[in-house]
C-alpha cells in the first residue's frame, strides 16, 4: 500500500515538473505578450459580472397595506416560503396599497414588491414596474345595515347616507371614487364619505354609526370575515354586474351561491352577485432574478393550497390583468412552468442559469471556435519565436559561408551559442515542439561546421 502511494506521489510530482510548471510558464509568457490588452479584458469581465449579478440579496420587502387585509395573510405565507430559499421577506405595512405602490416606485424606498388591485393604476404612471401576475380575486364588497336592498344604483342610494370607503391611500377609496365618476354621482356626495381604516369602518358599521362600508379585498380578509359573520350586516348584490364588466374589462362577475356560506341554515337565501377585480403582484423591473423567482414560487405554492372562496386551488397565479407588462421571469414561469433546475441547485444559482440560459446555449455553440481561438493565442508566442529563430539561423548559415577570419568564426560561435541556449530554454507549444529536434540538429550541424573552420585557421 505504501509503495502504491509513493508511486502515485512520484507520478504527480513528475507530472507537475513536466507539464504544470511548463503550462504556467506558457501562460506567463502569453500575459507578457498581451499585457496591453489586460485592462480591456478586465473591464469586459467586470461588465459581465455586473450584468449577471450573481449574488442574490438576503432581504426582500413587500408592501401589504393596512392591518386586517388579506394581503398581510398572503405576506405571512410568503415569508415562510422565502425562508426556505434563504431570503428574509420583510412585510411593510402602509395606509393602503396605493401608498405601497408609490413606495415601490420610489428609488429611496426599501420596498421592491407590492400588491395592487387591477384597474386602480396603469403602466404609464409607473414605467419602471412590472407584473408577476395575479394572486387572487379581489371582490368589491358593499356591506350595509337595515332592510335588504334590491337596487340598481347603490351609489345613488347611499348618496345621503354615511359610508366608509377606506383611507385615501387605499384601493377601496380609489375604486369607489372611480365608480362615482362612472355613475356621475360625485357632486352629490359630501359629508357622507368617511375615509377611515377598514377595521374602524367595520366596527362603526356594527355599532350603527355607519350605514355602509365599501371594501375591495379577498373573501378571506379578516375584516371581510368579521362582517360576513354578523347577522345584522348584509352584502349588497350588484344587479348591473354584467354591465359593469362590459364597461370595465378588468372587472369580473363573482357569485356567492345560495346556501354556500351556511348550508344548514341556507345562507345566503339567494345568490349574491358581486363585482371583483384581481390582486396583482408588482415588482421593480430591476429586482434580482432570484427574488423574482422566490415571489413566483411562493405565489405558486400559495395558490396550490389556497382556500379562496371564488377560485379553486391552482387557479392562481396567472396573468389576468394586462395593465402592467410581465417580467421576463414571469413569462418564463407562465409559458414553461417551474424550472427543473431549482430541484437540484440553490435558488440564486438556478436563477442565474435561468436568466442566462440563452447566453449559455450561445456559448456552447461557440465554445469550439472559441477554444481554437484561445489555443491560437496561447501558441502565438511560440510560433513567433520559432519564426524569428529560423530567420536568425538562416542569417547565421549565410554568415558562416562568408566567414574569412578566425575573429569572424569566434563571433559566429557566440551567436550560435545564444541560439542553442534560446532553443533549449524557451517554452514551445504542442504544435511547435516537433521542430525542437529539427532545430537542434541544424544548430549542431552549424556548430560542427564552425569548429572545422576554426581548426583550419589554427593550422
């Protein structure tokens, strides 16, 4: 056993002496020849490194709106999934999603992702943001007290009543005011509009201090659930839902079927028709691919096990609202699904491969000619040396024929010694090493010829 180890070590040492050091000297020579190009090579290498940006950030920041919304619930689920990929997802509470969107668009803000309701903003207002798709339906709820209503225009009905519409920076507030303009009722609303947090509006509605509450949020939002479970609170059915959907393509017609809330008591007593938008996930276009993939994978896993009332598990995420363009990562996800590379590699490395797969394929297609080019550069100093040496040998051969004195021969012998020393000490590439012995024999022949001439002068 010891003998085998010694033999192995001896072979390694011999390999290192013969090839490794020689290869190192070869590249050292190449660097010497092409030193002037090194700054440009370094600049290109740094540019490629910055473009690929291989190091994923350790933290991501998601705006989730105000307390009591469904976005906080989604954010907490996302946090658990992000942790599996080694990224710390920070949830940022704001007065509303509109404020979250502004924070996302602000270069000074830490926020790099936010939920937003489709139809509340447009791409022209935020050109630096892209979409990762929709993650859930966002129904438009009008909760009210009193007798059950069957009306076509709830905005006209509640014109002289108190209604909570959410804080100024919420999607609910923005959507309500948009509906007012669509129905030309903006002028008749004055003191009845109360811009309160949803939780506060819900409590005031239960206490009889408000007549209605307007909320845009998921069925599973805590504030929505608290109002649905109160027997004194009703949900307004939108009789003109089809007309609204026709006029506003980002809206959807949603139905709470008869008996679906409580099958034993058959609640509701009849179908309730709602309007609904979708909740989109927006990010900065410059967000690191690893973070984008983390959001996509989190949205996918959340959607698989979602208990949303208006959709089935697996319905979301999907690209439902074209108000914002999809990010390249989201396009890849929706067209080809989750990349298999994430099953074998860390997220940061897999995201680099996914974002650079076109470059990688192009590199593979060019690797052979690139290899030949690199090897050509590697052998260039050797070829140049051989070319110059053969010219020097030809000149020396001509001078030997023309030597007339002992001094001429001695000078030529000095030149010959330099050529022999250069031939023995200079590194040669594999393609040029075949000429080594040819040169050696030629040089020895010249040496013999000079020695014979030197003897003739000494006689």
